[in-house]
C-alpha cells in the first residue's frame, strides 16, 4: 500500500523554483531518508507533506486523499521537532499531552496515550520532570514522544540529530531505528549526513538541484551511484 505519493510536484518561493516536477512514492511502514546538501529542498518537501507549505502544481496524496482536501491536522502525519522546542515550564507529561489537549481530546484518552508513548520510549520514570532536568538525549526522546501520542500513520523527522553531540547522535539514531522496528510506522527522515542515511534507511532519496538524483536502497546507492554527484556525496568506491 502506498501511504504518501507525490506526482510531478513543483514548488517556487517567489521566482525561485526549489522543487521541479518531483515524483515519489513512500510505502506504508517504510523508513525513507531524504538525503541531500543544504538548500536541496529537503525541508520544503517535508513541510509540503506535513501541510505547512502548499504545493504549486502536481499532486500530493496521503492515504489516497489529495492534499488540498486535507488540513495539516487531518493528514495523520506528525513532525518531530528538535528537542529545544519543548516547553520549559511544563513537565514531560504536560509537554506530551499539550498537542492533544489543544484538539479537545478526552483526558482519559490523553492519559492512555502518554502512558503508552512513555512505555514505548522507556521513559516512564521521567514523566514528572521538567526539560531542564533531562539530558539532551532524554529531551530528544520527549520530542519524539510528542509525535508518538498523536498515533500518526507517518513520522516526519527534519535533521533531528543536528543539535546533539557526536555520542548522542549515534545513540538517538539507534533509538529511532529501534522505534521503527518496534512500531513499523512510515518514517520520512531528512538529513544531509550520508552515515545517518546509510544506517537508517530502507530506501534513500538523493536530492540535488530541485530534483531527485537517485532512489534506492543504501547498498544500491553506494555500489551503483547513478551520477557523479551521488558517488561524491555518499563516498562510493571507485
Ligand atoms: P534543505 O532543507 O535541503 O536545506 P530547504 O527546503 O530549506 O532546503 O530550502 C530549499 C531552497 O528554498 C533554499 O534555496 C531556500 O533558501 C529556499 N527556501 C526555503 N524556504 C523558503 C521560504 N519560506 N522563502 C523563500 N525561500 C525559501
Ligand atoms: Mg532543511
């Protein structure tokens, strides 16, 4: 089943085209990495899928519904923001519950979801703490928890490791991989880091210059790069 489908999608900011006729299918349960240099349109693509940017032309469908009929809250997708976006004056529990309270969900259902998410992320003992009382890695887990409680059909990560130190980057990357193994939900993960892409992806979408350069498994991309750009970017041999 295809969860998210872009067909011939273009996007400009003013007179500058940043996505040009891009087509892509993300299958249900897949972990797809958008890999490309800074400015290649990765965040714009993710924000269009999330409904935070409109598309200029082409079609975007999510779960078979066209995006223009779906408000951001109806898409069943959740963005994972970086850990610094947590509310400092709220506990972990309140941070995770906040987005659900905003949409008027019943308190008992919110409680269940927060409990389940805390269990999934193995952080039940952290629920009453404030962000300042957490390590960087724990804060990033809470940021993921805020997405999990929405029980989305797809998670969207935009460079989630970019503000973490090297050791924490590795640990959080492993945690995201384990989370995907455990809940098998579609994930789109944006990065400019080829190591992250190689270690996480079921498939990598290499972006460059408004277009897709190549789509393939990490091994395909590494061993059979479709262009000099891809070879250089992922450090292929030969
Ligand atoms: P990436 O995430 O791969 O670094 P972006 O999607 O952020 O790339 O940006 C792609 C291009 O679009 C860049 O040239 C950027 O400057 C431009 N851009 C992104 N958002 C806006 C915006 N809101 N207004 C004008 N230009 C933008
Ligand atoms: Mg970006």
